[in-house]
């Protein structure tokens, strides 16, 4: 019997008009160092070696629309980022270049757009893992 191959998530990749600009935003937000950088590509990751985020320049990138509509590019995914203080985390994200969404779907979670327009959520965990 052939052994099953091992699968390990290495990173989540976000397309953007400028990979370096978007990586700089998330580097400031998460405090992760750059793991790899080349033209049109940047990887950041936590120092412990766990999976990080990658950014790829995509010249034809279209900003997603959230909440979704039929006629515009729909959101394909979003990042959920746990924080310990929601109001100060939102303040820092805005200072780094994020923008708040008009629609906030629930208390205790704040949805923002990164500089390329990807929605992401900031939240404080209220229940233990």
C-alpha cells in the first residue's frame, strides 16, 4: 500500500496591485519579519516558523466587494485576526492604512479593508480554545 503524502499549509497568499506595499501593511499589523522577498513576491511569517502570509503582485487585481453583490468581484476569503484590545487594534490598523467598512455584522468583531481592499476581521476571543 502506497503511503499517503503529507500536506502542510505553508502560507496563505493574497494578490495585490503591489505585493511589497501590502506586505508592509501586514508586517506592521502582525509584527512578523520578512521570510522571503523578490520582485512581485513577499512572504512574512511569525518567528516560530508557523505558516505565514505571502503577497503576490497581480497587475489585473480587482478589489473585492463586501458585502457581496452580483455585479462586482466577490470576496473569496478573509483573514480573522485575534487581538487583545479591539479598539486599540482598530486604531493601529487604521493608522497603518486600513479603512473601516460601512457594515459591521456583529458586536465584538470589526471588519476593515487592507490597503488593497481585502476585508479582514479583528476580534477578541471570548471563549477558550
